[in-house]
C-alpha cells in the first residue's frame, strides 16, 4: 500500500472507494459522481494498492480571503472527506492517511486547528476521539419537509404523461423530501420527517 497525492487518473477508483465506504455508513445517501474540486488550498491523498484506491482523505485549508472553517475564529483546516474501502478497513489505512495529512499541514503557517463533521457511526467517532478531537457542536440532519407543506398526492399514468391529484384537484408538481439542518429538538419538531441523524462537529487544536 502506498500513499500518493491524488491525480485525475485515479478519479473513477476514488469515486468507487468513496461510494462503497459511504454505503456502509450513516452517509449512505451521499453519492457524488465527480471528485470535488476545491478553490482553497488543499491536501488530497489516496492510499493505493494494485493501482486501486483503497483509502482517501481531503483536507481543505482556510485562505486569508476565504475562511471555510466554522468552529473557531482563527484560521484552520477542514477534513472534507475521509474514507476507506470496506474490504480494507481495520487495517490502519485511515490512520496512515490522517498522519500524512497532519504531517503536511505543518508546512503551512497560521493554522490553529483542524475540524470535521461526522454522523453517528460509532467506529468513526471513536477514531476521531482517538486522534484527540473534541466534540464542539451537535445538530441534526433531518430528511423530510416542513410541516404543513407536504400534501397527499395520488399519481397515475395517463396517455403519454403522468396524472397527479391532491384533494381532488390536478397538480403539476409534488414536494419531495430533502435534507434540513435542525439545531435542536424544537427544530426537528417543525419538520415532517422520515429520518433524523445526529451530526457531530469535532475540533482539534494545534499546539
């Protein structure tokens, strides 16, 4: 296994690794079809075995004119993505990627901390706490729609098109579930939801 800088030639393998890793996590709905491109400075690393990506990490840095981090007033770094292929988990790959990313952060000045956000996967939370991250905030990803907006819609096929009705009247569109950020239980109560997932924001101060 080698840790390399990400290059475009690995994009499809990168996407497969991320997809399979996320599929078995609380982020299973978070699918991307292109690797994100960052406008800020970034550290983008991959773990490669037999020319296949088996792990990845992207760390994005605050720029003087563009601060992306949220949990501290100073400038810092943000772990945008970290993933390990399910067939290679529990083998130290995440640790190796994280260690190399932190090592490379040392070359940048005026970075006071590193932050990340994760959901309620027990293994992921244990990993971050092991690295010295401390939970700073908690909120909820809520899948649904605001109460009062969702209406029952009956749909049936017509001649060459779909026919939909609500309360006996024809409608031309329906409101589909989306993701809200709720910052407390009262916020959750205002959403007609199907799924609620806690999100934890972690921060680690640099000495």
